[in-house]
C-alpha cells in the first residue's frame, strides 16, 4: 500500500511539472498571437492592456484543457490499464 502511495505521489509530481511547463508554453504562444493581432487590427486599447485582457479571457480555457489533458486523461488511462491487466 505504501508503494502504491509513493507511486501515485511521484506520478502527481511529474504531471504537475508537465502542467506548469505547458502552462508557460501555451501562455507565451497566446501572448505572441495577441500581440500580432493587435499589430494587425490596431484597436483603441494600448497593447499591454489588449494583451492582458486577452490572456485573462484565455486563462479559464487553458486551465480546463491542462487539467483534462495532463491529469484526467493519463490517470484514467493508467487506471484502465491497471484494471485490465489485473
């Protein structure tokens, strides 16, 4: 039982590192996209405010995608594999 707990803890730490790296990567990509969009359209807002508003709107979608893609899907697959082979 202790071995299983240690395994789950190590997997959770690893997935958290992956989630944080993906958070920064996707956020940087969205920032670049918003800056390019601001250059193309030139809205009345200053660039920093336009980008910040866009990132604030993007944050909930990114969190949902990361939770499902990094935690739920791999852990569900792992549980399915364990259940299947046992």
